[in-house]
């Protein structure tokens, strides 16, 4: 299997990732790539997950996460809208991509010490992929998720 590559993408790269879809059930957790591009926010960067030249996933890194969520520290990053294309799910891509995050992010966000996310309690596949990729469950719950209560997870990037 071709190794995965993570890469930053910008507004002009929509066509490279626009084909990425998820099931109707998953949309409530991650949203869609189109929604992410339509709701672009200051301080939130887009990234693609590629196998060869083909985009197989998408995610956002929120550089303002620590100012928005009380459980994160200022300067910490947030992982949002982590999406693996429906036709590529079940192949271990999510876990591989999560494992690739620390070396990838530490070269782009030099001062970040931690990466945070919230994952819906009714999304066990995503929870397992994040655990398998190196996130730790903090044991805390974020009750304000759009689709219900969420587990708060953290990955150390630097000491």
C-alpha cells in the first residue's frame, strides 16, 4: 500500500478534496469538506491526507482552540472535521493519519505542545482510531457537542 502523506491545502485546493464524502450518519459528527470550505475561519488551517496523489482524507487544525475551549491551554491546537473518504474507510487510514500527526504538526506549528479533540460518544469507530493513533482520553466530557456529549481527548506534541 502506498504510504500516506499529510499536506497543507488552501482555498484554491477545493477541487483536490471535494470528492471526499462520508455517510449520512457521519455528517453529524464531521460535517463535509464543502461545509468546511464554506465556513472557513481565521486561525483554522486546512490539511489533506493523500495516498499517492489522491486525497483520501481531510482535516482542520484550529490554532485558536485553546482560547475557545476551557480544557485546552492557549497555544494548543485542535483537530476538527477529521474526515476519511467513505470509499477508503475500514483500511486503517484514519489510525495511520493520526499516527502521522505529531511529526507533521511539530514541523508546522513549532510552539504547540498538545493537540486536542472532542469525539462524540456515539461515534465508537472514530474514538478507536484516535486511541489507536496516540490520543489519550482525558476522562472529561464536553457536553456542548452539536450531536451530543463528547469525550475530550489529548495528544502530547512536545514537552
